C-alpha cells in the first residue's frame, strides 16, 4: 500500500474523499475540524493511504518528535482493513519523524476485537472524542416511523412540550446567538464537564454553518430561550455536537422537542444515522454514580441501545520516545497547555 501526503487539488475536495472512505465518512475527519484545530496549535496533515483518506493532526513534542492524532479515524470499516493499513502507515510515519499515532476508528467494541488490537501491537489509551460510547437514531424510515420507534418516554416528552406551547427553530450563528448558546453551555457544564473558551465555539459554529454543514437551534417557551443545540450533517451521518438548557427547567420536554426539530432537519438532508454523541458505556448506563448519568438518561430516552466503539489506541512508532511520552511527556504537555490556554490539549 502506498502512503503519501495529499496533493493540493485533493485537499480542496477533502470532504469528498473522507466521505468515500469505507466507514462512510466521519465529521471529525472532515476538513472543517482540521482547520478548527489550528486554533489549538495543531497542524493538519492530509494523507492518502491506498484509497483511504486520513486526516491527521500534528504537534511537535520537544525532545521526542512529532505526535499524530487522527480524530475518529482512520475511516476503516473492519479490523482487517486496519490490519492492512498499519504496516505502510507505520513506515510512512517513521519517515516523518513521528513517535506515535493516536487513532480512534469507529469499530464496534468486543473482547475479541480488543484482543486482536493488542496483537496488532496497538496500545489502549483514553478516548478523546466524546462518542466512544453513544446512542444512534435510525433516520432511514419515514418521520412517522422514526417517532414511533422512539422510546415511549421520548415521544411523551415531545408531545407534552408541543401541547405546552414550546417551539424549536433553526437560527443563524450571529455573534448574539453564539453568546446566548455559549452562556447556556457554560451554565450546563458548570460542575459537570469542561468546555473551551467562547472564541473556539463561536468560530466552530460559524465555520460549519458557512460550510453548509452545521445548524444552530433554539427552543423557546413563553418567549424565552430555554434550550439550544448545534448539529452537523456530514454525508449520511448526523452529529449532535453541542447542547445546553436553562438550569431551572420549568418546561418539560423542551430539549426533547429540540432534538425532534433537529431530526427533521437531518431528514431534509438525507441523513440516515443520527449520533447523539456521547453517553456512559453500555455497562455503566444505568449507574447513577456515573458522572454522565443524566446525559445518558436523556439520550437513551430516544433509543435504549448504547453503541460502544473501541475508543482510542496508539500506534507506537518509536518505542523509547513513546515510553517517555506515556511516563512523563503527555502529563506535562497536558498540564502546560492547560496553564497557557485554559483548555484541553487535544
């Protein structure tokens, strides 16, 4: 297999190449995310391996070399395809001075797959993107069938919100609306999860809207915004990227109705699978002590089944440098980046 950097004309049509991958394309492998990550100090590298398009983010680690990260990639659909890719990718990365490649392909988790990945010489690490475990909604049927297939709790919440006069609508990512959405997100995140600064989200939301891929939505009750969400349609797949609601929830079902409006938007764009983007693992989904139990409870009200992927693995290119990275370098890099930029390294 030949591995090379993409030509300039290939890069201008990069999303087309990503969508042609065996996995059907992943929004986190798309061109827009690569451009967005420049704000965090990453350098995008666009790689072609045989017929596979791979988006790589690169950082140089002093004293160790280059670290490559392929968010939700490479876009393989089977373990065999990954196995076929690894030798050539290892050789190419070594020539570029890379000491490790972090990968997150969306392969289904199982004990057999985990054992096979270890046999391939991959090192299991913590996942980066939020949907290592997630809830998927099948949007291939008609809208009537989609809502009929939702869990009873989800359907009831949608209907209740409609009866109570809640409305949900797409809005432009103006500076004003971005501030509203960010304030909602910050209030929702307080004490539960960490978010980046306002400028990151504003540029992200506007970048995807300008590309014709993303849409901001607000839910209203009594003339007030009570919930917001940003969603992305990328090929046949949709992603619930960001969501938030007011802390004092006086209107039941507003967030459910907001998701129903997003689903209708997705259907208009021929999306067939909607990823609610992150829950506790299936084995922890009913554990009230899990930090994301509430998130999981909300998302499983649409579909009780939780899909678990393999998460993240490192391809070790230079063992000595990688050992230092895992023992000292990574923790130091994460801590220093946090002190300087007040956000996550990845």
